[in-house]
């Protein structure tokens, strides 16, 4: 049986649950790069949490991922795209990414993002979808969609 996924705009009530999802998916990478400081991470997450930029990915009524997209002058910037581990490699991430790319195309905008250098699976995922490395920071690769 096909698993049903749906999408909805985020709201302020999602913040705690989405932070827990973020922590479960990203803390291993962050721990390796900078060390995990729970209070700093909560404050940073809260400071960037903007429901108007976030689409929640649901399985039944359970949030299993989200994408946060910021609109900049010439691009849509994917601040975060993540899915719970058990929901990966099923085409769902590609579906979410294609929705962002389609929105950018309709607005005649590019798409950019950053991926941790140590997150090779994410880099390969974006490369499979046409992204190339266009720059770097000490911890991350800056990637852009080849137009």
C-alpha cells in the first residue's frame, strides 16, 4: 500500500515539534562540526523560525519533515530541508525539492542552499537534482541549481 504524504503551511504551534525533528536529524552533524549546545541551538532555531517560510511534511497527521525557504532578491534560499530518517529514500525529498524548484521557476528565481561538507548523502542528493557547488564556508558547501 502506498504511504500518503501531505503538506501544509507551518504555524507557531509547530515550533517545538519541528525543533525536535531538527535535533534528531541534524545534531550528529552539528556535534561533529561545532559541538551541540542545546540552549544555543534552541535560541538559533527560534530566531530563524518563520512559519510563513515553512512547509511541514506530514504522514497521516504526524510531522515527519519540513522545508524552510527564504525569498531573496534573485533566488529562493533553502534554509533547511529535512526528513526523519525512516522517511528517506522514498522519493519524498525529491518531491519536496521539486516543489521549491517549481516555485522558483514560476518566479524566475534561482535556488541556492548550503550543505555541511560532512553530509555526503545530502550533497549527492542535491547533485542528482542539478545543483553544483558554487562556494564554501569553513563547514559548508554553497550549492546552486544549474539553470
